[in-house]
């Protein structure tokens, strides 16, 4: 088509597979997918996810291979290996009676992630949280100071941390569970990563296309599922609920900062900021 780049022309022939908060996923031939980020996501953020995913894949963590960076108009993208299988979230949508089994499986897969030493190429957990805080231009200074003060009191670590671990990021394949979406990957303390997921349990919205029966079930069972996840995690990895709570304070503030930074970026593009309570 006149005026379109080769990648823009090709995109019109591919199929939209999924939509998330920061990107859309398209088919890219039979065995690959293109994760195409929205224009407000900075190129350096996409490059960071690309290099992190490659390093994590080399370290042996079951995750799709990342092949190349692409530019499609004003949007940056990453070409990944295509995984064949349902996410843990989709499996629950189809079989609601497996909800509590899925919460335990979420904990077990999270513990598996933390059993890996993080590749040295990854930024530290503290650097990641500080990056979110610093990029939130309109975030109240008092809340920034509170987040930094709390973070300074917490322990460091060298474990592989995901940064956005939830059932939608676990794909159940014939090769076993595969973990996707390493945009928030870091080198840090496992319980800081658990606290991140814990905060998602208490505040995250379900995807817009979630069936009504699952929405009702989650409304009724969210707190119990949260406790099931934490209990199972602490059965297989060291730590206490008190340790996790110390991290939850800073992760709540970090999440608010992330959203403030996102809405500022949208405003610069003259787009309407959303009001989602989670990242």
C-alpha cells in the first residue's frame, strides 16, 4: 500500500490475538507473534524487555524466545516465538471449578521463577521501582519520598523476579508451563515480587472480555484465592506474611507511580488517560 512501510503493510494481513494494557499481540507468520506496544510506551522500555527476555531465555527459564525488535509506524514491537496453549487464566474461564487449583499453581510457578538466579544484565528491583517513581511527573512528592524511605528499609536479593506475575502470564503448553511478559523483570528479593502479585490480587481489574460468571466468582472468592496463593507460596519458599506485608507497602506506592507515569505519557500524546486500578 502506498505510504506504508513493509511492516505496516504486513500487519494488515496478520491477526490480532490479544490486547493488554501496554500492547497488542498479533500473529507474525505461523510460529511467531508480534507484541506491538502502544505509541505511549517508550522505545527504551521495549528494548529493555527484549534484552531481558533474551537473557532469561538463555538462563534456562521456560519462556518464549525473543527474535527481533521491529518498528511499525510510531509503535515499537518484539517478535517472539509463538506458544501453543491456553493461559492459566483462560483455563479457569473454561473450567471455573479449577479456580483454587489455579491459585496454588500460580504460587508454585512463582516459586519456580524465584529458584533461578537473575541474569546480571537485569536491573535491580530497587532500580526498577525507582524508575517508576522518577518517571511519574505528577506523583505527589510526599508519596515519592514515602516509597523511597520504605524501599530503603527492605532487603536486597539476587533472585529472578517477574514484576507482573499473574495467571494471564502463564501459558500451559505441551512442553509444560511457560512464563511470558518479562517487561518488569528484575534482580531482587523474591518476597518483593510476591508482594507485587499480592497487590494485584487486591486491586487488579479482570480483562474486559472476562465472562460474567468468572467476574462474579472472583468477586466472591478474591480474598480466599489471595490467601490460597500466599499460603501455598510460603509452603514451598521461605518467608512470612509479615515480610510480605513490608514489601506490599512499597509495591502499592510503586503501582500508583507506574500509573501516574503512564497517564502522563498518554497526556503528552493527547490521549485520554485511563483509570485502571492496576498495571
